[in-house]
């Protein structure tokens, strides 16, 4: 039985994972992959499968849980975004050498652009690095289909396989066929065999040559057995250009050629970029004098070619070395290659429309009423000369309040604080340092850094911004919340204060984030304790994320124009969308479209110009 539904690309991938008989699915949320694991849980509930669906504390944890399930013979998957694969790189590289038992699919969602990431790295490059096969879908339908082939290939060659959807595939919507679940009757059975499951150096000397042999066998399959993903769309006339396209770039190219009515351009679609079906690609190149390669974001296809003489791509500057290959950019590249005039694109029209409407773009900022805004304000008022390393999450937007001086990756706020302390200690100087990290990020990668800081007696204040949510990626659970994804399942909440104390921290206190007065006092006490006892001190700022829609006091506010002197302190240091500055009157005012009436800004204005008008309960 089958029917169709219009699905988000991530929902289609999730449906494919459940239909393919996956029994263990683990992930850590990260845009653009975040919807996949909740959708696996939804489809598993709807279809009544026994799939175990769990968030891991981080991507390494998720990958290792899925890997172990594969060792026991279960079809499993690990889901993450491209920078999450950095976190899981250690087990990923090791397990790539193993003769796994159950099919193991790694879904690594890439973010060319990037739109919500600290890098636009290409996971296909990671697949090439680990010498494992990679599927690169061009559409949501193809992404779902590739899941089945990836599992079959994984079990046939006993190897990890990667599905690498880009952001435009993850977040497109398409009419997708829904099928029944493949019944796989395979009870868990882990067979003890140290030569197979223990990554000893001696084992690598045997496994690495075997991995190389697997790669070449899979390359041959990609040449001959995967024509639904690797195929040529020939020109109807003599081709004056050959285009090799992978991933969503193929879909864009086909749309452009259709719009042009072009019948003299051949296109070779590559859906399995590693190991590259070299014979097919080299044959295509040999039949065309002018060839351009379009892929995001690294030259993975290009790098595997033995001869790039005819190729126009990233290696010789025809294709930009960074950024997303948007339709207007691909059209521009094709026009330049063909010697055609480049048409004015949609982006130019959009820019002109914005100018005509007098629209001023505004940088991303924390939501109205976000507790992090109040927390940052309290910290800066208490220790204005401190250095503020921060972390990955909503709170990175604290940069607008001058509260983020350095961000590297998940958990680095704490280790950066340690490094900064060590640098100033080397000079014999005392420097206030306040690191900020979210509750989910703390469980993800903050614990090791904090334990190290306690062990080494590093002097700084760590502020954990606890909004009871993994907010930036869409509101997922984490160990500090304890919720599970499937209906009827419950987890156990890990106490945040207890986890901090378990790292050896002696001074840890919690404050209501909206209570600026108390928060200032605690930050000051924390710094004094850290200095006096030569150890990190921790303050937990707690208030639910506004997206949770919990009841709270409603405090409408207004700006008294007589008291407002136009100093812009509230705009520059509090940075709330509900506070706006009128350049004509040189006064601040409340924008009722965005104000959520949290009342925190009453404490912000140094001249007392922001006043409560009335109070009530929501």
C-alpha cells in the first residue's frame, strides 16, 4: 500500500529511514538537520515500528550509540549537521574501518552559504577523507530513495554510508510517495571478536587495505548499478557545453536550461560523488570540449579527476571558491562559460524593491523577551571590563550587546576562558573573565572544559544561560529537560546544578534571569569567590525560553519622552526589537508589534524614562 504526501525534505528522509527498517536512530539537533529525528519518531509512532529514537548529548554520543547498534546487527542511523560531524569525527574515522554488521547510515546535513553555521564545510569531503560512500540528493524524493540504497550498500559491503543533503534539499517541500515498512527480522546479536570491533593499530594494518578494496568495489557499483542517480541528460543538438552537476545544483541547472529552452547543453548528474564513477565522468568529458563542474561547496568531484584540462570549476576560478550556488549565480556562471550576456537577476530586483519601500535590513537579534538579553545586561553592568567568551546557540546574538568577544565551537566558551586566564596569568595580571554558555550546549560539550578548569584552578566566572530548551535549533530536549521523542516514553532529567557540582565546582548559585538586581549581586559574588579561592565559580541564569509560551507577569511599558534624552543606551546595550529609536524626535519608543511586555527594560534606562503603565497576569 502506498500514497503520497507533501513533505519537508527532512521529513522525507525520516520517512525513508523508518520505511527502510531502521531500529535505532540517534542525533543531536543542528540546523539544517533538526527536523529529521523528531520526524523519525513521528513516523515510527504512526507506523507502529519498534524504532528506538533518542537525542544524544552530542554528535559523538549519537554516532557511537548508532554504531554499537549496528555492531549488534540492527539497522541504525546517526543524524547531525555538517559541523556536528566534526564532533563525531573520532568514532566516524575509526568505525569506517570496521566490518560492520547491520546497515549504518550517517546523515550529515550541509549548510552552504552558510545560513546557520560557523563554517560551510562539505561533508562529501569527510566521506572522501574516511573513504566511505556518499549519496548526494538533488531533491527530497531522491533523498528518500537514497536511504534504501545506502542501507543496502552498507550491508552488502559492511561499511558506513553517508547521505549528505544540503540545506535546500532539507528544507524544500515535495510530493513524496509513502510506502510500507520493510520487515527485517534480525534480533540483536553482538558476536565477540576483538579483531573486528577493537580499533587496535594492528587491526588497522589489516582493515585499511580492506577499506581501500571496498571503496573500489563500490566505485564499480556506482559506475554500473546506480543509473537512477548517475546519468546523462543529453543535448538534443550538438552540445556546445557539458555540465557536470551534483546535489541541488543539478536541479537548478535543469530549471535554468528549461527556462532558456536550451537544447545544445548536455548535463551529467552525479548523485554518488564518492567514490566517483570515474569512467562515466571521464567519458562525458572526452565527448565535450567545454565542461563546467557545479557542486557545493568543495571541489570534491573535481579533485577525483585525473585530468582537469577541459574543466572549468573551482580549481581555475570559473566557479567561486566559497558561498552557496544560488540559481542566479549558476545562471551567471553558465552565461560566462557560454559567452552570453548575464541577465539581471532576482536579487537585483529585490534590492531595488527594498530601496523603493525604504526598508532597512536589521541584523538578527534575540527574540523579544528573551531571558538571555536580561542576563547579558546584568553581566555587563556588573563587570564591564571583563572579557566575554561565548558559545554556539541563540546567545551568540549577544554580540549585539557587546557581550560576545570570542566564539569558536560548542563548549569552547569555557575552554577559551581557561586559555584567557592562562594568558593573563603568564603576565602576572588579574583579568575578569565571564564565559557564557547555554544549558543544552553545556551538556553537549561544556562538562569536560569545566572539569579541566576546576582541576587546573582557573579563575573565571561561568554563566550558564538556562532557558530549558535547545532553542536555536527548534526547541529540542536535552539531558537537563529529560523529555523523550516517542509517545509514551519518558526520560530522566539530569540536574544542572548537580552536574556542575559533579565537575568539582564549589560555588554555584541560580538566579531568575529577569531579576537584574539579584543577578548583578550574584555575578559580583561569583567573581570575588573565583579570585579568593582560585577556582571557577558558576552562576545559572534561569528563565524559560519565550517560545515555550509559559505564563508570566505581563508588564506593559512606555517611554516617557520628557525623561528620554536620546542617549540610545537602551538600544545599544539592551538591543530589544520592542525598543526603537526615532531619528526625527531623537527619542526611544516602544514598538507594540514586538513588545511582549516582559517589563525587564524598566531596569535598563539610566534616566528612568522607561515606565510600567499597568500590571496583570497573562
